[in-house]
């Protein structure tokens, strides 16, 4: 239930439904809290935990442009996120950079996006680079010092292609 409700929160946020997203996040947290562990868990959703729910919470509130609600769960989750999961860290840092930008903290937005970009160039996935380019474009649109440089670096960056697929 936690996984399903977290996904419902994401889709509600993407459609601009703040109240629906908030309700779904509450239901996801409740489901995680009330999990007795007695039912066998399918392997496809066993990864959902409080850390992953913090990531989704931060992403939801970032998309809804509510940085005060996005920043704390993202920072908390990223603090405990494994360093070797560079792709995911880069993605989640991009949402944190968005939240910093919405919180009128452009310096932190640029620094966070730069860190995300450094990580994104080490993984064979285009998705983090796409997200970072979106953040960089928002920085440019807001006239943030450092935004054009970030955008140029993000546009020039390429995901490494593995030798063997």
C-alpha cells in the first residue's frame, strides 16, 4: 500500500492536485507505519521504506513548488542514501536543487545541481542529465548567476556508454 499510495501522490502532484497528493502521502506513511510484516512481500515492492518515502515526499512537494515541505525530507533521505547509487542521488539532488530555487536560494540550487551533474556524468543513464538540464533552464529563466554556465555544462555532458551492453 505504501508503494501504491506514494505513486498516487506523485501522479496527483504532477496534475497539480495538492490536496490529493498530501492525502496520498499521508496514506503511504500510515501504510508503512502499520505494516505488521506478517504478509509475505512480493520482491517488486520490498524496497519501499521510510527513506524512499522521504524521497517521494520531497519530489512531490518540489513539483508542487512547496520548498518548505520538499527540502527537509529530501535532505534527510539523501543523508542516508548510499554513495554508490550515483544515478538515484543525481536525480534526487535535482529535485532538491529545484526546491532550493523555489526557496529563493539560488546559490544552493546551483551548488546542488553542480553536484548532481558531477554524479550524472558517471552513470550510463540519460535521465539524470535531462532533469539537471531542466533545473539549469529554470535557473537561466530566473536570471540566476551561474545558471548559464550550469546549463552549458549540462548540455555538453553525456552519460558514459558502457563497453558491453
